[in-house]
C-alpha cells in the first residue's frame, strides 16, 4: 500500500498528526501518538516497526475521508 500523501497533507494542515512511540527501549514494540492541535493522546494498540506505518497511513486516510465527503 502506498502512502496517501493527500490525506497526510490535509491532516497536517488541519493540526492532526500521528507518530510512532516506542514503549520498549529497543523500539520493537510501538504505540501511536495522535496529536490534534498539540494535544497528544497515546493509543492503546501495540504495533511492530513493520506494521506501524501502515496503520498510521490508515488513520490519516480515515480522518481525511471523514472530513472530505462529497455532499
């Protein structure tokens, strides 16, 4: 799956950012931090370095699609 740069850009322009956060020192287990206008929330789900970026891409895409529906 390719990155959805349109969704990422729209989210960044609207104050929404997602980033991986290591919960063990070697970075093998990650959670995702959601930042909305600087207010950060740590997610509950755990990810590996292999799948965290795919999930972040899905989150950007879902936020973008939710806020840009054709009427």
